C-alpha cells in the first residue's frame, strides 16, 4: 500500500566518491520509509549516476538532492552549483540513462545560475493477488447469548415525565 501523505526530503552534500554510496543508502532508506520499495533501484541508480558525473566534471562539488512524493509520482532533483557544468555535454550519458529509465526528466537553471536535473518515476501498484471465494465454514462452538437486564416498566415512568425531566435538567 502506498503512503497516503505527500512527502518531501532535502539533502545537501559535498560530492566525493565515498559520499556517493552513502547518499544512495540514505535515499533508499527514505524510499523504504515512504513504502516505495519498488522505486529504490531506479531512483538510486539515477541519482548515483548524476552524483558520479558531477564528481567527475564539476569544479564546485556542493550539490543538493530533493525528493517529492505526491502520491502518484516521485520526483528526484539533483542541483549542482557549478556554473560551468554543461548538462548537454558533460552529463550526456546520465541524461540518456534517465530518459530511458524514468517516466519524465528535465534540466533547468535556478535563479542563482545553478543547474537542476530532475526525473520522475510513477509509483507502480504492487502485485495483486486475486481474491478467492471461500465456502462457508461450519460453526464449531455454540454462541452464548449476552445477558440483558430487564428494566421494569414502573422505573421508566411515562414518556411525558421523562421528557419534562430532561428539559428541567437542561435548564
């Protein structure tokens, strides 16, 4: 069952070869926490490829990673601060991989001039097991009746007296 509440996660990281594996595990843990186990592999692989390319080509290694889950799509965005990084040339293999494995992707510039690459994955429904009708099973135990206290009619009084008494208490 998918999480009913939209979720958001943000991570700032200084990219290095040893940090790429750590970020992958962090993202995977959040996806599992959000009950999106089936998206762990494609999302983490895409983010890992982008981080490795940023580590290889960018001079400014400070990167922000964000994930948004809106109950239908998971959008992952990786933003680098390097103004000289050109996604069309330096990140061509990553972008080809994202285009092949994601439902949507794009690249845009932030107000600061940083590049943001995002990709989305549609949440797939889990395997559905057809319901099998069961035949009625015989009851092996006898049910016991719940004892009831019978209120004598004299204690109830007349309906008009009860209504008047309730109105008196309410005042």
